C-alpha cells in the first residue's frame, strides 16, 4: 500500500476556534469488566494481545503492541468495529457526531512509513471500506487517522468518488493532511467531527482538533451519494497497525501505543 497524494486545498485557516467540550453521549471505558462483550464486538484482530493498564492519574488505557517485523492487522496492533446499533444506549446511526480519544506512543516508537489509527465509520458493514475495498456511495465509508513518517498525522479517508473530484476514486485510502505531528512519549488527544452531506449536495463536513486546537475544517465532502443506511455515521473503526502491506512498513523493534478517553458526543 503506497501513500497517496496529500490534499492541500479547502482548508479554513482563519480564526479556527478551540475545542468546545460537550457531555459525552457514551464513554467507552476500558475499565469495564468484559468490555469487548459489553460492546458486542462482531469480530476482532489480535484483541488477545492487548492489555488494560492504569496510568498514574487512574485512567485505564488499552495497551496495544506492534511487534518487530509485523505488518497489517494480522501481525500488528489491534482491530475491531464498535457498532452503534449494538449499543443499547445509542441510536443505530447519526447524521452528525464527534469522536474523542487520547493516545500515547511509546518513547521509542518506530513510525517507519506509517500506520492506521481509529476513526469514525459509516453504518452497517462500513469497516469493509478499507484494504482497497472502495466505497461506491451506497455502502458506507471509513475515516481513520494514520501516522506517517516521523509521526506526521493525517486523516486516511475511504470516501466515494465525489462529483467535485476532490475525494475518492483512489486505489487505496486518501490522505487529508492535518499539519500536526505525534511526538513519542507525549499524550495527544484527538477529536474528529463529521456531519454527513445531504443527498445531491457536497456539503458534508469534517473537523479535527489536535490537543484541543482546531487544525482542519472542510465543508465540501460527500460521505454518501444515495440515501442508504450505510451512509450514516454508524460506528467507530478501532483500527491500528503498521501498514501498508509490505515489509518496508514493518517496525525494526517492538513498539507500543496506549489509548484512553474513548467517547462520542454530539457535534457542535
């Protein structure tokens, strides 16, 4: 899997506001007993390799390992979908939502060429919109993050081909550059807000905050081309691994990331 051309247009750089906090609709706590069962995970890759740890402030974190020479979700990291339809206290889908979580890369984390990080996804089996399986406008989408070389942060978008030509139609996912960088050993907090587009309109929104600072806002996106259930916001694709799918993406030594503060809230 090769990096795609970075999108550089449609940034709204002037007077970007800080993150406004809102009470979560739901917090996904790794402190919950049998949290995978409570969240009714349909499937997972390498969940048995993770560990729940507790930091000095009492926050419970999911410790994820990325073994030496491991590439892809079968050899590195962890991957599972959190489907809102399986949560008794949530609606099956939303038209606007914000995903929040924090992560800490180990102090010697080996970024190599890049790797995936969790993000929002469409409803139904939208997790399938990855690995080169492109959206067609009716079968969902995924909006994971990635780290790239030296920890550069991007949104890694699987979107349907948009009429404006700016999104979709790629062999793999499409980078949306954020202009931020993950620093090993430092805890970073991310917020990703999505508002899906109206049918026939390219007015879908994407907003990203990095450590409380808004670094991206776009209003020209198409998450769906037809009105099907899969086009709505329907879950979290908790997906993280080195890759790519070739050996040059693999870390030279064991690396780790800790995830905490996972929640969803209403969009502004």
